[in-house]
C-alpha cells in the first residue's frame, strides 16, 4: 500500500509543480536521469537476479500482442467510422504501446511486490520498448507519409541505454553475477526511478475537452485499459502460464498509453490533441483499472 501511495503522491506533486514556477527544462532533465541512469541500473540489478525460464518469453510476447491487436482493431474501426489517417496512426501508437516502465514499474511493485519487477522489466524491454523502437517508428512514419531505413531502426534499439543494460545483464549472469558492492550501488540508483519518473509524468499531464476526438478516444482507451488485458489474461489461462508471470503480463498489458508513443505521434503530426488526451486521461484511469485488474486476477 505504501508503494501505491508513492505513485499517487509523486504524480500529484508533478501536476502541482507544472502549474507553479519551476526551473526551465525540469521534466526533460528528470527524464534524462531516468532513461540514462536509473532505468539501466534497475534493469541490471533485476535481470541479473531473475530466475530464467522459457515462460519469461511470454511477458514480452504479450506486449507485442497488445500492439498488433491495437493496429488491427484501430485500422478496421478507422475505415468503418471514417477517422482520419492522422487519428488512426495516433491511436495505433498510444493504444498499442503501454507505459510499462515509468508507470508500470511503480504499479507492479505496489501491487505484486519488489520481486515482480524483474518480470516487468522483461515485458517492458523485450515487449513495449522493442515494439516502440521498431514497429512503432514504422507506424509513425507510415501514417505520416514518411519512410525510414531498417538500419536506422536497429541503430535506435542498439543505442538505447536500458537495452544495452539488458544485454550487459545477460553477460554478467553468465559469468557469476554482480559483486555485492555494485549490487548495492546500482540498487540505490535504480531506486530513484519510481519517484522521479512519476513526478515527471505528472508534470507532463494535460487535459482538455475531447471534442471531435471523443469517439476515437473512447475506443483507444477501451482497447488499452480493458480489451488488451482481457486478451492477455485469456492466453495466460489457455496456456497455463505460471501465476506471477501471468499476473504481471496482464497488469503490464493494462497499463496506460506510453508517454513516448504520444510524443512520437506528435512529432510526426499525428493528431497531437488526441495523442495527448490518450496519455493524460489514460494514466489517471489506469490507476483505477490496473488496481481493479490486480484484484480480479
């Protein structure tokens, strides 16, 4: 319960800070620390300690299912309802990619404990992050009428600090694990991720009336917060996935739309207002829906 209160307080503090005088570029600076220091440190610690099995491939695959499912559903609905190409592209990104790190890690820790973080990392790095860096970039370029070489996609993945940390963690596991002193240092650095990430998320939340975005917004949030986790839960039951791995996979599938996906959509001119509403409203609603999903499973 303490971890859940931390989520609420840090989000609220960020929202309040955004509305009063604060240093210029504060959110960007916090994001840099989280992405380049705290997240890689946490990935190293958690992945090195994780007990590996073939079942751990499921959390990453589940996040790809969420993305592909969103693409198929939104493309079909867009044609039936006459949504613009821009709206469809924005929804594929924000309804297909979940906030499985900045919001996902703190909520998973609050609802399933610290030991579940390693599974959450696999879902995020092999699932959401990899989908964003490859298929997500392709979707953004496609719906914006642009193109990107395959080599550029691979370069983006290989240069991302958390992905490099994941690869390094696999090597460290193979040679015997981390020394005790480095484990403690990395744990302290990784411990800064939750409060700083949530504070930054709170600073970037924006709300306004949906207007003509109301129908696409409804369907995008319906998939991301309800239908996607239901689809993953059905697979967990059908395939007999181990309890904790299955539960974390369902909860990560239920996470709010990814902030980075919303930024990617806006950078490509894909319905910026719709992208922002998906992220902002999705994060607030997910605090309720993810908690409800945790209780039900």
